[in-house]
């Protein structure tokens, strides 16, 4: 009976949500504000469905993020059955703003979970694994895109290659934690390399996005311009960390004198938004600044003046990310049109990108310079793209390029976006299975030896 409860609740909610959506006709003209009430119920539906599907996937021992993505795919494709009320959510400015704010908070969390000291401790192996894990998938992704969709702009091929670079550190970390292997050398190399992957991926994103924006205006970037953007991105990250380490402790000491509740959370989010704004002002993606803010505030604890218990920033941020981050993933799912997958060329592109994504991360295992390290585990642990790949694809869907006919089109079209989503889902699903198999096989081999 308990096992049947969740499907029953899910079904009832879909029925109720459908009727509510159907009854909503938007603004009636009597409201004293400009917000369409349909958006309010739409966001409510997005949040509830995201959590319900996340629960389903977690019970299947899969990441909840896949459930949130799947919830968006289901909601966005109800149009196939004649339900069109959710279509307005795909292009609504309020939903898009909340989703962008959610992805900024997500990258802020990634920065908080990244430890610069641990990255430096694992040494050359993590660095070489990370570098190979960026170069190989980038080249393979570019080659697959150029071969299968030759009519696309060359910068579109470059951007597709960039979406294959990063590694989702959270999924691999969870597998190692479940198996009690989080302290092994392999785990530390993978997690360190995944964090470096994120940094390198953000640098590549900054360069490619800069080239796309220049091309949209009819200009072109020289090698000097590309180098300048890369150096500017690196200087921004390093400068943010150095300046933050000098100023943030004083800022938190000042905040500690305030008795108002929620001071640390408010100051932290304000810091995140400030660095996101600063990144945008220097021509970088706001998520670069959010990531830098997370690195600065890593392991920050707030000491109130009245002697209350110390509060950990990750714990305080959890309610905010729990509400905002799922909106981003549901919106990404909403943009996936399943009707496009009746075309074999799109399925072929998805298969090609998936193979390139997997092979590219196996190549990075050759970067391990230490003896006694299971290179197969390293390669398998670097496979999942998870939320990072979706973030890159989502940004690509907002960047515009002139087509051969002179029209302005998104860098990542709806068809390509769907293929990238399939790649993200497959690489995320196979990692826990293959990684557990590889670790258990290694343990069995040692026992037999």
C-alpha cells in the first residue's frame, strides 16, 4: 500500500493541475499588478511535479535532478495530447528569470562544495586528468557535430563541443559515498579533476560565448582576442578569490554584530549576486561570478554575537536552492520536444554525442601518473555530465547567430538541445551502474589475489 501511495498522489496531482491550468485564462484586467496569475499556478505545478518525480528517481537509486528534468519533459509535451496551457511557461519572462536565478544559486553551491586545498593536494594526476577530460571531449564533440550537422555555424559546433567538457561532481561523489570509497585515492583524483573541469569549462564557455557575441555583430575574434578573453576569465577568478579572502572575513565579522535573523544567508546571496554582476560587467557569464563567490565563501561559518550556535552556510542555503534550482531543470525539460525524436538524424546526433562524451572521458584516464591507481575507475567516474551540461546547453539556447539565410537563430536549436539532453541523461544513468561494477570487481580481484 505504501509503495502505491506515491504513484496515486502523482496521478491525482496531474489531474488537478490539468484542470487548474485549463480553468486559468490569465490576467482578467481586474488585477492591480502585471503578473499573470497563470504563471503563479504554473510555477506551483513545476515545483510540485519536480519534487514528486525527483522522489521517484531517488527511489530508483538515480539522481533527483533527472526526475526534475523528466518532469519538465512530461509537462512540456502534454501538447501532444492537446493540453496547451503549459506552453506559455516555456517563454514566460518571470519563469526564465527565476530559472536563471536558480542556476546562479546552483553554481554558487558548486563553488561552496569545491575545496581549493584538496584540489592542490591531489597534484598532477587530477590536473592532467582534468585537462585531458576537457580537450578530448571538446574535440570529439566538435567533430561529431561538424560531421552530422554540417550546415550549422562553425561556432555552433564549437559550443556543442564545449557542452561535453564538464563533469558532474555530485553524481560521482554520491556513488563513492554510498560505497564507502569517498576517501580512496581514485575518488580524490576524480573529484579534484571534476572541479578543475568545471573551472576550465567555464573558461571555455567565456571564450566561446565571446566569439559568438562578436560574430552576431558581424565582427570576428582574432587569436589575440580569444587569448584576452581567456586571460580575463582566469584573472577574474583568481582576483575574486584573492580579494574575497581579504574582504569577506571582515564583512562577516561586521555581520556578526547584527542581531537580525538571516544575516549570513542575506550577506552570502548578496555576495553571490555581486560577483555574478561583476562577471557580467567584464563580459563573462554570470555563473562564473557565482562560482567564484562560492569558492570565496567555502567553509564559512557565522558566529553570532549573542553566543548562538554556529550556522553552516550550506545548510542555510539549502531551502533557497531547493525551491529555485528545480525551476531551472524543469524549464530545461520543458524545452525538449519529443516530436523531434521521430527524426533519425536527431537520434543519430544524440547517439554520436553520447559516444563522444563517454570515449572522451575514458581518454582522460591516461593522465594518471601514479602507480596502483585503477584507471578504469577514473575514466568511468568522469563520465556524467549532469547539471553542468544542461547549464551549458541552456546558455547556448539563449545565444544567437546569423544563419546562412540571414536569419538570427539560437546557437543551440531545439533539435540539438534535445540531443544534448539525451546525452546528459544517458551519461548520468550509466555512471552509477558502471562505477559500482568497476569498484566491486576491483574488490573481488583483490580478495581472490
